[in-house]
């Protein structure tokens, strides 16, 4: 079951400046592409399906392509199997006909000099002199489009080698490649599609020029908002800035938690089993829409993921346990944590998971290396919804019995201070600077707790009564709020005032909803 690990991008290409449009980089994964400004280290300007971006591509290409190759003009080759299309990105139309042609017909010099490349291409990019590189397995060719000649061919391991990087991940082959427009700088993407190495694209000195780096550090993801209906298991994924609906799916009834996986490619949501049987953790691929499930014990409820993406943890309230789930294999391990398990969060360094229970003390600390409880803190009562400040120093948890939120130091002990929140605390969210925790409390407002002072500092009024979920934007400037039976998500300024916008769901939520905000691909 190692195929549970999602792959990264399949293809990428760049185009130079065109009129008012700055130089751009496009990255493709399945039938989806994102559009970055080439000069910026910033989230993409947009993401959309291949069908919507380039509607005149052949229909078979809309579900995904094997490779692309830029030409340092607005014209780009798209490859699928043994066929290809030359497409003008600026004019948004194919060049020389919309029907796919055999690679050997479009690039006839390959037939005799490099016939294997007529059967398929893994990646391609423009060279610094206007020629192009094509890659297949560990092989490459340098091709002159004007004369239709193969100027050079060889292997990445031998001909792109750099003694400073003797074991580069790309020497065995690449899945994508692109050049930085109008420069000799290029990027080679090794298998897996999540990392890159830099290279010199000049045909006289082509070589690898860096070690492997994480692709998302140079080409960041957008911020997504996930919304989960706790009753029906309906799941929505939105661009948190624009409100664009990225995906709508169905997980299963009586879900209890949702997060975006740390690698940014999946949404993780819990699904209760039927008739008290085995429940599951649903793994939704954001851009493809494919849904996988793995066993997660009886009635999995809340969910947290380790920062390195290796594992997810869910609570099982009816069994007084939590389950640790390997996100590569789906293997699950039960952990005894105490009665009435509820909320769960992972520490920033991934070494600990905090589980809310009805035991005493109420918070169980699980060592993720051994998957055993190594400590407890938090005093008496119950610890239900949890929020950990990003610095890892303070854990806040709601207690429905006393309608209050505890502000507990993760390194401390004893009875933590409690802050009254008016009505039942349903979901908590910490601000990015660790200064505040926001509380959805079934009222007509979101309560705001000053973490350092352990006191309420004023509510944020909401458009609807009975708020049941809250999340915070990554810049800390906005709240996302849902309410019982609401048919939209409200985006509010943390300073108060009317909604900035609302994200329409198309159907009302049930009594319970769950929100999560995180960087995600797309």
C-alpha cells in the first residue's frame, strides 16, 4: 500500500514576458495546473483545470499530460504517450492544428538520431541558446527546432554531472523540467515531483548546479480552506483568498475532524463506521479528487497530522484510545490514552501529540517515537476541542461542563486558569503569532482569548447565531466562521466588522462543522 503517498507535479514549463503579462511558470499535476510569476517567490496567481486554462488542447490531454517543453517563446509542447501538440499560451490556441501529432512528425530529427524519444518523453525545457532539451529515463537529447537536428545526446549521469553533487537525485531521470525565462538557469524535478535541483541550460556547459531542494520553498502553495459537514460528511476545499471552489467531495456520515496534510496534496477527514464498526480516515487528493480510505479504529473522531507528513493520529471516544496511522502504508496502531478521548493536536516538532480526555489530568501526552503516553497535565474536568499555539508553549482546551476554555502551559502542571466563553466551546483556533485563541461557542460571536494574560479581550461579532467552527488565516488578519444550518462560510476581519466575503456551499450544514486552513497545492 505504499501508493498511499501522493506524488507531486507531473510537468512544468515557463513562458517569457508577453505584453502586460510577466514571465510565468506553470506546474501541472494530473488535470490541474498552477500559474506562478517566474520572478516571485510567492503563491501562484491562480490554479485551474487544464480544460479551463487551455480549452483547445486535445480532449485526451485534459486529464493530464506526460511532459511539457518550453521554447523560450509563448509556444509550448505538450506530450502524451507517443503524441504531442504545440500550443501558443498567449493566443490560447494550438499551432498547426488541434489534433495531436506523432512526436516523430513534429520533431522529425528524432526518428533516426533518437528513435526511443518518438515513443514518449518524460520532460523537456528550453536551452539558453534557443534549442530544447528532451529527457527520457536517464537519457537526454539537445534538439534544434529550426534545423530539426539532434545536436547532442547522452545521459544525465555522465553529461550533466557535477563533482560537487556526485549523487544527484536527477541522474537517473526526471519527471519535469523547466528553465527560468531568458536566463541559462533551469530546474530539474526528480522522481516524486516534490523536489528540484538547479542546473545550467547552456549547451556548452550544461550541468547540475545545486543539491536537491524542496519545490514548495521556491514555488509556494496557495492557502486553502477545508470545510467538513459533521453530519453528512460533505467536504469542500476553497482557495482561502479568492474563494474559488477547488473541490467538493463526500467522505462519510458523522465525521469529526479535518486537516490538510503537511505536504499540501491531501485533505484528511475522519469517517465513523456503520453500526459501531470500523471507521476510517479518508484521504482526499485535492487536485485529482480521488478518495482513499484507511482503517482508523471504531468511531474515529478528531484528527491531527505530524508536521513531516509521516503519520496521522485520530481519537476514538468510544474505546478510550487514539490511533496512529502511517500515511505511507495505512498501518494503524492503537494507543490507550484514557476515557472519553476527544481533541488532538501535534507539537510543532512532531515529537509529541496532545490528546484531550476525561481522565485526570485531562491531557495525555503521546511520544510519537514510541506511541505511548509519557505524561499527563491539564488538571481535572474534560478536555474537548484543542488548540496549540504555533510556538508549542500553550495548549488551550474547551470544557463543555463549565463553558470555559483552559489555558495550559505544555511544560507545566497543576490546574490551569479557565476563561469563560459564554456558551459551549466547539472549536478553537490559535493565531499565527501565538498571542490569541479564537473560540466558536454556539453564540452570535467568536470569543477572543489573550493567551499570555489568560483572559477574554473582546468578541468578534458574527453574521449568524450558533457559530460552530472557526479557523484563522495564515496572516492572522481574518477568521473563517460557520454556523449551524448555514449555507456558507463567513470570512471576517479579526478586528471586527462585516464579512469580507462569504464562500457559498450550495447546501446548509448540519449542527456540527469543522474548518482547517493551511498551504496546499493548487
